[in-house]
C-alpha cells in the first residue's frame, strides 16, 4: 500500500512539475498566486522531489527526506492560497498532498 502511495505522489508531482514549464494554465495560476517568477523553480523542485520519492523505494532515507520536503512545500502552498483568499475547495489538493507526504515522511519507506 505504501508503495502505491509513493507512486501516486511521485507521478502527481512529476506531472505538475513538468506542467510548470509547459502549461499555459499553470503560468496563469502562478501569476494569480503572485509567484510568476518562481514557477520554474517550483517545477524543478517538484520534479526533483518526485524522482527522489521514486529513488526512495531503494534508498528509504532519500524518499523520506523528499516526502518531508514535499510536505513542507504543500504547507507553503496552503499559506499562499490563504494569502490570496482561495476557497476551501481550492485548498483541498494542497491539504491532501500535505497529509500524504507528511504520512510518508513520518511512517518511513
């Protein structure tokens, strides 16, 4: 079950990270977040963390660190969404990924 959660999180963050470079929708979203100049950095960090999650299947401490980093990133994402006054439904994905990655970090690989 934990492997499935790792794969789900890794694929999700890899897709979002790549989208930060290729998606017009995400370009607009980062403008809305008032973080347009951080879009590529966020995408790079999410891709790197996704790959580290996958590597964590062989190197558990690396996966645990990546999950902790992604949980922290989602905590910041929630703060950004609060700052721009997003609705609760708009915050739910970040909250869900915060919980998932906090669990993976705390439970280990």
